[in-house]
């Protein structure tokens, strides 16, 4: 039987000493529920189930044996595991402390050298992929064994707001990491320079920051798909995987802001930072043309044809462009410095375009020029960007071969002018309506003039959405239908088909088959005979959060009368969902598929904004395809009474 239960101080963790002399145990041998639930993870940032003290009586502690391991499991009122304390090496001392949320293990502290001190911490299953190593067993992560790019930004934001230099350094690339990439000396030197004296840089960055404070909270990762620089391109035998120009979105006192990370680079199973994160102050985000490593990759590819006959003039221009990009100003540089950089880059690209020997090369560099000018104009990083775009429009209009490029420039000029006018008219409703009408007219004119342009699907989607938002459903359906017919296989075409389905859904069956957050299969047929509210939502949607108390009250009041709710989450980061549901006490089933607003769940009905709510009757047919909380409160009682 269990002969001894002794508590040993172990940082913020209690050690459990086991004395198992037989397979038989009685309840008196186990620790009390209160004692077992007093254990806490070594790491503070862990979300796990903590029952209220008045629920302790519904919990129990049981002895467990699994093969060569033994220990205790703490079970909640529904029989779900809350904690496990395990002796893995049969020395009668616990060396694993496991914590659960919703019956799933989410975190584990481990004593792998069996000296009664935690040296590894892991977040698992729904809590993510983090696996940290605490070499000196002081309760802080020294290095990471596994860390995703998303979680790297989350940990970095946490380190920054806590002024925790040690934790930030554990996330940064080391000189040894950089050397393993096999990069040319100049690039390695730049990376080492960016990661040197991180603590000093962090304090300088935060000293004047208003957008990143101790009250800030990481919301989500914002980056494109990861890139691969193959081994044969400058990597000395190793592929390099990186995310380029990563941002993290944070919330500070109810206001969302951005933190710029630059490149995240994969070293083994850990994504590491190549520079100290930089909070973006104000409303403008200066968009870098390309990352340091990608600039090197582009330069390698563009300068490779030298021996194949590039002119000395072109070689010199490409070298100058490479040097300019390698010495580009930081994202937090002053506007004058950014403007100078953009001006020099535009001049070089124009010269490269003029020296290009083929139409393909010319178009490649022209696209770089157009995209760079558009980004600079949108963010205000280059005052001459919009005039330069208009000059391009004038030049291209004289060349019949450049119709595609001309269309691209025209569309971006319209977009830039629209956004600039919106900023000026934000406080004037009459002027705002005028700007909106001018924008719609410019979109229609663009579609007519350039029917084959690659931006036409986006323009048609903008027209359809604008008309739907303004309540002009006939016009909205016209544009959705045109988009579906003209571009059926494009992402916009598929979303348009879903929007048409949604706008015509009233009175028809609501068919929805997917998976829940827990991976279980779900179908609306499971709720046959009930009145169902289907809510498309996201954690970043403020109106969704504001509506929750009223919706939860309706759920509690009318569920016994046959009212049910299904949530369809459209976040891009699934790790955000469970903490949100716990914080706001959301009890109904939640569906989720990867992709956010581009996911199959969103495309099925062309969801263009959240919250979007459908009310489905007992017969499975849609009663309302866009019901508001106010209308639900008024109409639900009568709908439930009708059989």
C-alpha cells in the first residue's frame, strides 16, 4: 500500500514522494484533493483547469499503475482528469507533473535527471508545441527544444512586456546558429549584428513605446507562408526555412497594434528571432521590400546570369540594388530616411527596367517597382510614391504591349487614392459617402476597361461586398453572379458562389457538416427538431464579444425549450480559441477549419464579415440569414412556442 505522502518544496511545484509497496491501495493512502490541486506549473503562462474549492467534494484522487510507471490521477466531477503525478523510473519519487484542460493534457513539467528539480517544461495538444529546457533548474527556460513560429512571437511579446531579457535571449539566434546556416560572410555579419546586445536594444525600443506596455496582450501571428532558400543557393549544404517580415498583433488597453519581428528562421525544430522585436508606433506600417536573406536569394538569382552575357551596366545596377537593400533602414527609422531609401530604390529599378533585354525581365522588375510604390504610398513612407505611380500609368499607356502592367498600375492608383481620401473624410459622413461612390465608380470603370486583368476578381468582389453592406442586394447579387461566372475557380469566385447561396438561403435547409474543436464530426442533422442559432465569429471581433452576454443569457433561458447554438470560428490561429471560450464562459459547440475567412467554412456561404448569424427552424430550414441580437431576443420566444 502507499506508505508515505510527503511534500517537498520545489520552486513553485510540490514534489511528491511515492512509497508503493504493492498493487493494492486504499483511499486513505492517497493525498487529499485539496493537496493535489495545490500543485502549480513551474511556468506561469499555462491555461489549465482549476476547480473552485466548493467543487473539491466532487473530485477524487486515485492510484494509477501503467506498465512500469505509477502515481496518482486527480479526477473532476465528470470523471475527467485534472492532474497526473507520475513516477516514470520506479524510484518512488514523482518526476512528471501533468496538467489538464477540458480532459486533455496541455502542460507537463519533467525532472529528466531525477534530482527532484524540474528541468523541462512542455505545452502539448491544444496548448501548442512549446518544449523548453531549464538547464540550471531555476524555473526559467534557457533554451527551446521545440517552438513554432507563432509561439515564438507570443513568447517574445511576453518577454518584452515583462522586460525579461533572459527569456528574450532564449528566443534569439545565436552566433553558432547563424554559422550553421552556411551564409556568406556579409549576410552572417549582418545577422550577428542584429542579434547582438539584445537586452540594450529591447530597453531602448520599449523606453518610448506607447503601443507595447505591461498591459499589452499577444493576439495572433501575422505572416505569409514560410519560404525555403534551397541548399544550392548560398546555404552551404543546408536548406534555410524562414518567415519573411513577420508581424504580431497585440492588444493594449482595447486598441490593437503591431509588433514587427522581421525574419523568423528555423533552426532544427525551433523558430528563432533574427532581431529584437520592434513595436509599431502610430497607425502606419512601413512595409519592407524583402528580408535580408530573401534579398540575398534574389540577388543570387539575378546576378547569376553575369557569365551568360549581362552587360556591365546591368551588373553594376544589380550590385547597387543589392547593396541598397542590404543597408535598408530599420522599420522604425525616421520618415526622411525611409523616403531617401525608397527614392533611391525607385531610381535603380527604373534603370534596371530600361536595361532589361527581354519583356519577361522587364515585367518582373516592373512588378517590383509597382508593388514597392504602392506600399510606400499606402504607408506614407515616400511622399512621391503616388505621383510616380501616375507617371508609370502615363508611360505604360503609350505601349500597347504593356496592357497587363497598365491595368495593375491603374488598379493600385485607385486603391491608394481611395484609402487616402477615406482618411481625410473619416469624420464627415456626407463626404465619406461621396468617396465611397467614387470608389465604386472607379471599380466599375476598371472592370469594363480591363476585363482580362488579374485584379478584376478582386475588383468585382469589392463591388459585390460594398453593395451588400449598403443593403443593395440586387446589385450585390449581380456582381457576385458575374464573379462566379467569369472566375469560377478563383478564391473570389468560390466565395462569390457561397455568398449567392447565403443571400438566397431563407426558407431552404441549412446544411453544415464539419468538425468540432475537439475533432468530433458534426452535422446540423444532429440538432433536428431544435431551433438553432449558427454564429460565425472570431476572437478578434469586438462586436462578437460585446454580444456574448446577451446570447449566453438567451441560451440559458431557452435551451430547455429546444433552443441550441452552434459557433463557427473563423480565426486563423486555433490556439486563441480555447482560452477565449474559457474566459467568456461559452458552453455551446464550436466548429473550426483552418483558413479563417478563407476557410471552407467561410467560403461555403461567402461569409464576408463577423458576426454573421443564421436562425434555423425546427424543420432545419433557415428562418433568418442575418439576424441581429435584438431581433433574436424579440422573436425567439414565439418561434419556440410554434410547433
